[in-house]
C-alpha cells in the first residue's frame, strides 16, 4: 500500500503555468486514498478554476492507468493520448511520476501528490530498484522526474557531489549518478535553470506512517 496526500493547488498551478495543454494521468494502483479517473477529473476542474483566477486558460485531458509504475502498460495507454500535450500531471506516487518521465523524456512530468509511506509486496525472484523514499515533499517537479532522495547514494538535494565518473556514482560504479541523470533530463526539457534553485534540508517529519489522509 502507498499513502499519498494532494499537493497544494497553488503549487500544482505553478508547475503548469507555462503550459496550456495538460494531460492529467490518474493511477488505479496501490495508492490510498484512490487517485484514479474520478480524482483526475476533479483535479482538472479545480485547476481550471484556479487558472481563471490567474487569468490563465488550460486545456486538460484526463485519463488513468491501472499501474503507472508498469512501464509497458503506462506507455500503451498514454502514448496514444499525448498528441498536442505540453506537460503531464501524475496522480501516482513518486515511482509513477518517474516512470512517466522515462516514457516521455521530451515532456515535463509533474507530481500532484506527496508520497508518505510505501508498503512492499513480496514476490519471488523479483529485482526491485528503489525509486521513491516517501519523503512527503515531492521534488520531482524540479529534478526532472528523477528522485535524488532515493536514487542519489548520498541523498543530495542540491546537485552533484563532484565525485561521479562517466555518469556513474563514485560509491558504486555500477550505479548511475542520479544528478547526472537529472542534469541530462532537465537539459532535454529546457529547464537547466532549475539546477540553480536552492532546496532546504529535508523535513523528516513529513515522511512515515503517522500521516493521516
């Protein structure tokens, strides 16, 4: 089970303010409370009203995927709907956001949720890669859909340590440097200026099972 809470509406509006045509993708997977098609439509209505208060008009498409973290499934559902879309809003947990960022490397993909807790399903012979640490203050909007908390060996929030070599982590030469991935991703979407933004230290009180929904 995965527990998420909705990001403030103003924060999501800030994400999409440079764009007009937005795809909102729900997820029918394991988040509690549910974040599927109904929630995607509700969010589109709220953002439409919020846009009018800012004298901004948005055009939304809404859809949902059984599991956004399933790369093949998400691609098969969403790619046919991406024509004319300038940005994607994901209602999934941080793992789903990162999956969509990989599927659509040329599009900005933004989280609408903060992920607080993730339970694990045991499966035989499964190889899993940690993609989200459930920090409760999702940074994926400013790190190109790649989580530095979970994927950087040092959990750095403000750029690379300088020790990577040929795109690999100095602590594990088999592991991609998360901040190298972030740089390349932001370069593709024309958002390298985001690397200049300072991110404050992590607030550990935002993560964990104590959150209420």
